């Protein structure tokens, strides 16, 4: 878990895929808000003005960072913190969001506010 969270803080690139069924087809709208990991160690805030802020709590320390977001198209978003590129598949269903990286790391987040 600690490697996965550190990776997110270095660089954040998200590949958003709008899936059929009950998953959101309005990712640009539905991702806006504050999301928290199930273990409460990671908080991501996506803002309407194209920013993402992260707060990582680990081993008694808190690390905060922010990034400009680039909406590449209807289903892809890019955020740059530093030098490590991470691609994440995002699925949103109601107030739940699943992030899955290209190497299989998974995060489950819940929306805590809009």
C-alpha cells in the first residue's frame, strides 16, 4: 500500500474509461469533489477549475500536493506532479470510484463531498 500511495504523489495521470452499465458516462462532471480511500490514508479533491489536490497520511506524516489537470478528451485526464508517469483506469458508480493502474494497483475511494 505505501508504494502505491507514494507513486500517486509523484505523478498522477488518469485514463478514464466510461463503461456501460451502471458506471458513470459523465466522468468530467462526476469526478468533481472530494474522494477518500477506504482506509482513510488518501484524499483526492478534483475541482471544477481543473485542479487535483492530494493528501496522503502515512506513518504519522501528512503529504499534500496539487496539480493542474488536463482533460484530454471525454474519457482521459492528465495531472502532473513530478516525473513519474502513472496511468489509471477510473470507474465511477454513484459515490464510489475505483482506480486501477496499468500495473494492477487498485484503489477504492468514496466520495465524501461535492
